[in-house]
C-alpha cells in the first residue's frame, strides 16, 4: 500500500494498519496441508475444483483441518469436507454493494431478487455467527 494512503487511513481510523496483508487462498490451502492452519471458513468458493493442483492437494488439506465451515449457494465438492455447511444468498443477485473476489478484484453488485428460503447474505451470516461466539465467550459457556 502507498505510504501516503496508509497514513491517511490511519489518521481517519485512529489506528495503525498492519503491514502484513494476509495469505492468498492457495497459501492457506498449502498451510492447512502442512498442519499450520486448523480451521477454515470458506465462502462462495469451490476450492476442490478451482485451486491449482485441485486433484489431491486440496482434498488432503481439507481432510487435515480440525474444523471446516463452508457457506455457499450450492452443495459443492468442497462442502463435502465441511463440518458445517451454511446456505448462502448470492451477493451478485440478492444484495447491493461491492465485494472483493478471490483474485482480489473489486466487483459492484445490484439486487435482482430476494434470497430464497432461509439463505442469508454471507456478511450477515458471518456477523451473526461471530456475534454468537462472542456472546458464548462473554457468558463463559463452554463450547463442546
């Protein structure tokens, strides 16, 4: 990131931005395969089909995870490895806004239809799930 842009965001947000931008999905799959990542929450990506070396490496990585959550609009090959599968609404059809895809490209979306059944928009599902974990921790309830 441009140092001037970084400084401006830090001034507005009154915090220091981390220098490390995170791992790419291909790096995370490799780290899971080596046992360095124990849990993944995969949203809207069929990693078994879309990653390079999708033959055995991705399947091996997903099998080694202690916990895998997959949230998608379809039951995918990746979801077959999941401990929890959550239904998702398609942000491309059922919400207004922007999102960054796995290629780190920003995309604009416009709502076309309402989500079907109990499907929820991914961001709202994630916030609800994380909120539940925080409340569980705050109340001292053990997760089993």
